[in-house]
């Protein structure tokens, strides 16, 4: 098999020609810090340090179509600029719960081999306990971490989280309406709203507010 590289002239797309790639590793080697010889996958162009690693990779890689790297158009601002659009995620949430689970490895009764990966599964993770922590900026509603270790931890976890949900809903419902805005604040708020809506409709840009 011979690899060919297609060269194109961006200023004249009709002008293109193939050139023979004598040493694929040399062509793509600059992408890794590794100095020695590399073994390149012809399908995804990933360089490997060992022939055996490449040989193991190929059966998985050929299941997918050959890959081509396409870079954003540097002349098109919309194409080459990353934009933050999730404005709602800029607002802090009043409560959230962080959770961490503990588990141990337990041998399964009969080892199974997964046909697609060739891996033999001999152990499974068995959950043994968890810890949850309520995070809120309302200091009066901050509670200590909840730790559980014992039988049926998953049921215990759901029970605990549902209990937290009910408790937090009760707290949130209990907050009274905010104090009415002053005339100046109402005016500023209206202006911000207009800027936000205008920006969203016209540019999809990151929202900057001016008052
Ligand atoms: Zn590959």
C-alpha cells in the first residue's frame, strides 16, 4: 500500500496534485513530544510509539470511517470564534448537592468476555456507601455532610436526595417577594433587558450589560 498526499492551492482550487508519502511517520511526527521512531495509523493518523500498540489499535480504528481534520475558516469570524451562549449558566444556583460514592471490587461469578473489545470482565464495582454535601450561600441552611455506609446504599441515597429536594423546595418557597425596585433601579433593569434581548437577536454574542 502506498500513501498519497493531496496538495491544494487555496488561491486556485482547480490546481491540485498528489504526492507520494515515503515516510508517514516523518510527516506527522511533529505532533508528539516523542523523539524516536513512530508507527502511524493510516486511518486516523495517530502516531504510536510501538508497532504492537498500533497493531492492537488498527482493528478498532477501521470500524470507523477514515478521519480528516478540518480547521475552522480563519477569515470567517463566526466559524473561528468560540462563543459563550449559555447565559443562564452565569447565574449562581441557590442550592446544589455534591455527592461522592465509595465502592469495592468484587469478583463476578463467571468471567465474561466482551466481544467488541476482547476484554474479559472479572470484577465489578459494588457500591458500599456515599457522602453528600449541600452547597448553598445561605449560611443558615448549610447542613453538615451526610455520610452513609451500610446495606443497600443506593436506596438510602435516593431516599436522602429526595428528602433534600423536599427540604430545599420548602426553603425556596419560603422566601418572600423582593422589595420593589426604586425608579432608578427599574429604569436600569429595563435598559439591561433591552440590551440583552437585542444582542441575543442580532449577534448571539456573549452578553455584556451596560447601564
Ligand atoms: Zn487509527
